[in-house]
C-alpha cells in the first residue's frame, strides 16, 4: 500500500511538472499583431478628454464592494490592444491583497503614428497594474501608448471583457 501511495505521488508530481513546462512557454509567447493594412482608420486618432460637470455615482463590484466614483472628464480613446491583464488571474496577488475588486482588467493600447509601423517592432507585456513596452524603433512614440484600467459593475460587460485574452 505504501508503494502504491508513493507511486501515485510520483505520477502526480511528474504530471504537475509537465504541465508547468508546457504552460509557461505557451503563456509568454506573444500573440501576432495585425498588419498595417488591417488597422482601422480611427485607431490613428489621439485620445480626447473633455472636462464635464462632476458626476458622482456608486459602483458595486462583482464581489459586492461599493466604490464612490466622481467623473470629471468625458474620455474617448481608440487604439489597438497590444496587451491585456485580467485582475482575477491566479498570478495577480496585488488586486486581491489591496482589496480592489472593481478593476477587472487592464489593457495597453497603441494609437496614432505608432500604427504606421513602429508598433510591429515592439514587444508588449503586462504586470498587475502596469503595461510595458520595449521598442526597437526610434520612431516609436511613447505618447501613443497607454495602459487603461477597466471598471464595471455590470456582470454582462465584465463577462465580455474577461472573455478576451
């Protein structure tokens, strides 16, 4: 019986190790970005931010936590999503530890002149709070790169956002 238990433990350990060996390279392989001819015209525009009369409202996260939000600006942004981070992923302990249950995802965008070619010569990644870019072209303009936090208390919208990536 002891030999059987040791054998099962060894099989479980080897299986877990094999899964990690397969998962880690698969999870860090960059996804192919669309070519320059596939970029929609509106993605070349710069974000627009317009001051509005402050609006106060309360959002309730999926976990039930309440957040008071004061909107000061109307913000419109179009861009190519180059990196996405789900705040509820198993590797994200920062959101869980800070109690932030409203910020469901972060995504990085590239827009403006970067989409004329320099975006293809860059590599993108994400941490718990920050989007990162490593660019290899002097033409890459950091003003055309942003990290955005998505907040929603609508379960349908949250489900759609989390279905990406």
